[in-house]
């Protein structure tokens, strides 16, 4: 692989996956009609939830503007709303959720006054210590937490490589006694420098990567969406499956949950090899064990984790300078 290809791959990996971390946006005031509006969407989506490209009760919709991308996912979790609400309203739990993602190298939480923050360290798909990843600090807020509605939000005005306005919204409401309807939306914006790097990457070494939405070509054939929209779809699905994994493994003893989460998440993503396959399961499990140990040390203030080889760290910094740092 040429130096340019390596630099593009590293920088764009952070642009489209580091930017697509769980960043939720919502109103500072709870909306009294929000739960009803969310549940009202379910009947109209029922047919799509029962028959779709995922083979699971999931609906995905995405849009791409000149300088932004938005992905909305709706799904049914086979768990009571009380379980979902308890599992998704705590910042430390979100670190357990996000850390299974192949691009998340670590996650830490902190609190300043009454404001919680989550910092996600985003990097490449192979092993990297937090020192060689890109941190993104997000405000974490529970906008609503009632008997029939949960609204969790995080936000970051700026992100790596000139990305901006990161917003993802998580809503959940009960569907009867034993099911929960969930809406997960993500959007972020990017400037001219980031757009140039993204377009270059997807016109060259990233040209064979695809998302989940099916487009109708001028030749009458159907194609999976490509480019940055496809990339954000892939990573939003990875996070959605991380949410599902976290809830599905709560019934195991706490000492077993980490290993169960890794195995479960990999198995779920492996159902979509065209979009999500990056490495074999043993390699993924081994990589995540190392990164999880680093994450625990980082949260405790112990930064003596394994270091990336010096030449790789230099290459990572060059990638930032050449594609997004203004040189």
C-alpha cells in the first residue's frame, strides 16, 4: 500500500467512524408528546420491520446533504421498557456499549459540576492504544426519563478533522409489557477540508465499501449506497447492534458479560459480511481484550498502556496534517 493510501485510510477512518460516535442531540426540555409521537410511528413501519434487508425488526433511513449526513434507525427490542430504560440512562454503561465497536479504542466518563461527559477514543480497526487514537468529548444528558419514555442525548459542537455539529438522539418507549420501540438517530456535519479527504478516500481505496440502503441505478439495476453515506450507515448499524448486544447480555453474571458482549456483537455483525466484516472472530476478541484493559487503566488514571510502534504513530500524525490539518 502506498504512503498516500495509508494516510487517506487512517484519516478517513476517523472522519467517518470517529465522527459517527454516539453523539446525541435533543431539547433541553422534555417534550410531553414525544412518547406518543414515537409509538405512533410503529404501525406505519410494521411491514418494514417485519421484512427488510436486515432480516430483523430494524428500519434504516439515511440522507446526505452537501456538508452533512443523517441516519435514522428504528427497531423493536424484545425486552420490557423498564429494562431498556435502566440500561441506557447511565454514562458508564454507554462506555460498555460503545467499547465493542471495532473502531472505539477506549471510552471514559467524567463529571464537571452537574454535567456528565463521555470521551470516546476512535481509531483504526486494528489494535491501537488510547494515546494513538482521537478523543472526542461529548456532553451526556438524559432529556427525559419517565414511566413510558426515555430520551438520551449527547452533543459535540466540533470533532476530529473539521467535523462539527455531532448529534445523535436515542428515544425509547414501551410496546406492551415485554417489548420496546427504539429510535436511534445520528447526524454530523463537515467542512471543505474534511469533505475533500472523504471524497478522495471513497474515490480510491474505499470505493468498494457499501452501506445498507439500496439505490435504483439509471441502468435499472439496484445498488447498495456507497461513499460517506454508506460509511455512516455501516457505523450506525454497528452502534445499534452494540445497544442490542448490551441489553441481550444483561442476564449473564457481571463477571461474564464482557466476553459475552464481544462474542454476541461479533456474531450479530457477521450476519452482514458485505458491509461489516473486517476481521476474523479470534482476532477481534483478542484485540478488544487488549483495548478493554487499556480502557480500564485510562479510567482509573493509569496511562501505562501498550504503545503503538513509533513509525505508525508518526504516520497517523502525518495523516492528520496532510488531509485535515491545514497543510
